[in-house]
C-alpha cells in the first residue's frame, strides 16, 4: 500500500490501458500495451490499471506481463464482483512488486435493477467479494459504479461495508459524467464525515467527461479530501472520455496557489506519451485540446503575438518545455545524419534502439527527398507512421498509381501484399480516394463500413505531409487507422489498410475458442 502520511500528495491512477482502451476502435496490441505501460511507469504514475484480466486471454497476458515488468508503479487489474473475476485478476497481477485488485459493482437504482439484487443482497455481495480480494491481496480498491447517482444513505452503507471487508482505496465513479463540481466535492465530504473508518483509507475519484466537467469534478473531489485521481492520457475513454491526466497534473502544478497539492508525475514526459497514445489508439488529439493540443501554445492574433514577443508570460501560463514540447522548429533536411536525427527525436521525446533508428532513418531520407523542409511535426508523423508491427497475413501497400481526369470515374492501379503474397488490382471510383479504397476491397473483401474519413495537414505548404484517419465498423467492432504521407491518396490508402489490419486483430480477439 502507498504511504499517505503526506496529506498534500495526490496519487495518479492511470486507466488508459483499461477504460481508455474501451473507447470504440481504440484497441491496442499486446506490444503497444507494454510500451505504454513502461512509459507510464517511467513518467511517475502511481497506479497503472493494466486491464480487465477476465475479459480475454489477450487482456490477461498483457496485465500479467506488465505486472512482471513494472519498476515502481502499483499494477492493478479490474474485476467485477464475482469470485472468478477476482481470482483471475489476482493471477494476472500477483507477480507485480506492488499488486492491486480493483473490484466493482453498480450501486445506483438503475444498476441494482440490472443485477436483480435487493439492497441487502448487494450489500452481502460487496462484503463477500471485497473480503475475497483482500484475502488474496493486501491492496484492494473498491468502486460503487454510478456512485454519483446512488442514494446517499445507501452509498454510505456500502462504502462502510467495503472498508470493513478490507478495501484500502474507495473509488467514487461518476460513471456517466452527470455530476457537477460542487456535487463531486460534497459526495467526498459526506463520506468522510459519515462513514466510520473513512479517514483510514484513500478516497479516489473517477470522472467521465460527458458534460465537459471531468477535470473540474476530479479537482473538486481532491479539494474535498480525495487523494487519488483516476485519469487517462489525452482523456481517452468511453463516450466523451475520462479525466485527462495532463489536465489535472498541470492544473495542480500551475495553480498550486489555490490547489496546494502535488503529484510525482514528470511533466516533461507528457507530450511524448500523449503522441504515442494518440498513435496506437488511432485517436488524434484535437487541435485545441488543453495542454497537449497542437494549438495549445500557438498564437496568431496580433495582440497575442506582440505580447508574446515582449513577455511570454503575457499569454502563456505554462512553458512549452514544462510538458516536454520542443521550442525548436526547422533544423533537419536531406543532408542531416543519423546522429542528428537521433538527437532531434530524443528532443521530441522518442527513444530509439539502434535497429529502430535504422528503419526510421531510411524513412526520413525518403521523406527528405520529397520534402525540402522537415519540421518537428513531420518527424512526429514519421515516427507515428513507422511504428507499426508485423502481423501474420498483414496487408501492405507496395505501389499505387491513380489516374484522374475531369470526366468519368477515376482509376487506381495498385499492388497490395497480403502476408507477403503480391496482388495486382485495378479499380474505379468517384474520386481518387474512392477508387483506391475500392481497389483494396477487391483484394481484401470485407463487410466493414467506413464511418469516418478525415484529412489534416501536418505542416504548411504544398509539400506538407497529410495525416489521414479512418474509422470502420464491422458487426459492432470498431477499428481505426492512421497514416501520413506527402501524397494524400497514399496516406489514405495506408490509413485504410492499417484499419483493416486492426480489424483482423479484433476478429481474432473475439473469435470463439
């Protein structure tokens, strides 16, 4: 368990790999989960919720491996209020230096109706399942799901039962993002005042952003006495997402005058992990996203620019370097060497082994031949595009030629490989992208529906790289794909192919045993 003698310390509980991955289309591979977990650990996250071990063999394997590899963070596995779930979670996390079991049950009237339990039956179940978890592990977290819509008296009753049964952390979830900041704080205050033993455990807050108040709700709970915030990188999560780690951490850091708390997060690592999570999840960060958005430190209006030139603090309450954002811009070109590229990428937050650098350097040279000026954002896009992993039966674009005319359909001539086997195909469509997607579908027939196709320029100019994001749905399974290239149609083809590769992974995960 964590020593909380420092009452100003706020623990950061990251659930990117569990709640964040539940975002439709955000499924990560095993290796990607291990990579993100390592970055979270190095960053200083106190507790990493690595997954839901009972959900699948893949989830169990990822949680188990993360538990074995973790250096300092507590590794947590989620479990429903069922003996099988709890025992499976323990099997996954038991090899961690600091394991935790997190078990939950929905306590609001609507959730009780789903379970068919009476209040008394649910109370008995909470006692039994928390006791079971505590017998296996001395670090147990319990959550009354939809706590913020649970009757006050019943919430106090079940929290007391969980504490007596051995829970060391009580998490209060705003599961549907319904609560306002004043209510969030009042719930924590009520529990601390009314529940016996409440001052001996840690209260946590878990907020969703459906009404845009997740960060405010989390900070209000801390102000009321909670000392653990559950959050995700980039606010990734179901529906409108979760409390964003970068927002609460930087809010506490910047406004320490009115929020006299602190975390152990190394804020200079924020941008690197934000970019990586955006890539592996396929969820680009919106330009005006707080802290990590592309425009978070951009100034266009004349008044703002004049103020920035005279004194940066006029319009910036944080320094870009505080979150690991490089202030440098154009320094790379076709004559830049491997050592310079490595140094530049490290400055941008990317750490590469020699074999990875070799691959990236080849891609960098290819880009430099097509693009005269290489900006920081170009390198970030290059890293994100070149970070794929080999798959059995993987689709790969070998070549693409598109013929466009002012009249009639457009034509795409493509060479696509599937598991190393080359296929040549020609298709037409209503525009070059439509023709390209039709060509891919000819070689790899599927029933997935294209839900989103989005293009944005990485940098400025006619030779700018375009980053393309696609989202596809097949029988309830949602996948995303992303790629960047100076040719928008090529970027579109690669993004579409990446989504199909992710769809193959999802099919395998959900296939019956």
